[in-house]
């Protein structure tokens, strides 16, 4: 799936949570195969970002639909990953 830049811009404009997530993903210095969504939420909150818990997971779903990555739902004690 190809990255849809226009859809990414639309997602970023929908909420502060989405802006914070996209900014954090774009500023990573090291490539990671997966991002623990719960850990990312905690890190964003510590940095002062306003994170809505419901919007947080919804934003990752939208990013997956836009081709940014894939959303893996946690099972057997593992957390959700992107």
C-alpha cells in the first residue's frame, strides 16, 4: 500500500492527538520495526501533549488505512503495536 500524503494531512488536521502522534513518528531518530502504542501514549503525555485515549487508538487505525504502517492488536498480554 502506498502512502497517501493528502490523507495524512487530513488526519493531522483532525485533532491535537493526531498531530502529536504524527510529529513523534516523524521525529524518531532510530528506525523501529514496531511502536508500542501504550508506551507512545505515555511518552507523549510526559512531553506535555494533550492525548485523548479514545482518539489515540483511532488515529493509529487511520494511519494504517493511509499506508503509514500496520496496526497489530495485542493478544495474550501483549499491547497493541504499530
